[in-house]
C-alpha cells in the first residue's frame, strides 16, 4: 500500500482499481471449482493415483490463493468501517499471516507443477516401471516434503520480506522452476514426436499422433496460463523492491489490483485444463451432481 501511494506521486499513470465485487466473485468461483476437484478425487477410489494426488496439491495451492484474496478484501472492508486500524500490532501480525498464505500458495503451485511434470516425465520415459517408481506411498512422501518446505519458506519470507537477501532468492526461484518444467515438457514433446514418426506406417498412427499432440497442447497451455497469471505479480515484487522511484516502474505498479485478479483467475482455469479434461473426473462429477450410482 505504501509503495502504491508513493508511486502515484511520481507518475501520471492512474491506479487501476478492480471492484471488490469482482474480487469476491472470482475468488469464490476458484475456491468452489478446486474444492469440487478435491471431493471428486476423495470419493472415487479409481482416482487414488499419484497423478491425481499431485493435481489435488495444485488445487489446494489455488484455493489458498483465492482464500488469501478473499480474506484480504474482508479485512480492507473492516478497516474502512473502522473495526480495524492500518498500523496496529494485531493488524501487522495479521498482515504477516496473510503474506505467508500468499507465498505458500505461490510456492505450492510451483512445486506442484514440478511434481506433475516429473510424474508425466516418468510416465513417458519409464512407462513399464512407472508403478514401481512412482508408488502411492512415495507420492505422499513427496507431497509431505513439498508442503513442509513451502510452509517453512513462506513463514521465513513473510517475516524477512524487507531484506534483499530474501527477495532475490524468492524471485529467482520462479523463473528457474519454470525453466526446468519447460525443459521437461519440451523433452516429452520431442519424445512423443519421435514415437509418432516411428509408428507413422501403422494403421493406428493417426490416433497416436492425435493423442501425443493433445497432451503436448494441454501441457503447453497449462504452463502458459500459469506464467501469464503469476509472472506480472512477480515482476511487480521485483520493481517495487529495486526501482520504486522510477516513473516507469511506478506506472507498472499502478495495475497491482489487476495482477492480483490474474492470480485468482489462474485458480479458475487450472481445474478446466487438467481436472475437467479427465474422463474419469468428468464421470465422477456427473455422479456427484446427478446422484447416480
């Protein structure tokens, strides 16, 4: 808030404000969609697989992001009504807790994406040994390690967010992890393309090629959506830390509310890309809504 107020004094750019009703609507829809995915996976025992557990981890991360923005707006409304102050000790602790939740959502999303990418990488390159490599127990251990690390990191980053030594690793982690995931996806795409050429003379080659292309397009869209939704906010953090006095940086920071809305939109799009494209999940949703056996 202080940086936003300061930026208005050194730039002619008008701060873009997103109505609170839009925030609440997008956040609630994101929470409900991801909650629906969690319930579907829990109810259907056929979905108790490592891949779907990693998807559930991503859904929890998205829910935390939407919940963070919902609670933040509620606290802002309470401040405007006079029930909370902006500089009190309780409000400062509350703000740190909210920041931790937001950072936990970002780190959880990144590492969940990495787990999904690694799972699909093993599926393609070690298909015959997949069930021996990625067991259900091993997947749960991986998720436990991920969330323990993310929880500890989010608390540390929130407490020392004003230190350069904290901001730099946090912002560098985002492009590094995205680059690593992108490398895995490109490698998988090249392998699928190689397989498609090898089976080009078979009668079922068209089916295989469509399947490989569909998977490659799905992964590309998913990663692209994540980058488009989260990268603007990460860039905002960098600019706010290293060039807050620059008019061009201040002009970009005037769209802070738009960047926050993009993060919540990611929580809405994620279930549509992965979960809702699964035939098994769609069947589970139909049973849940139609109350059929």
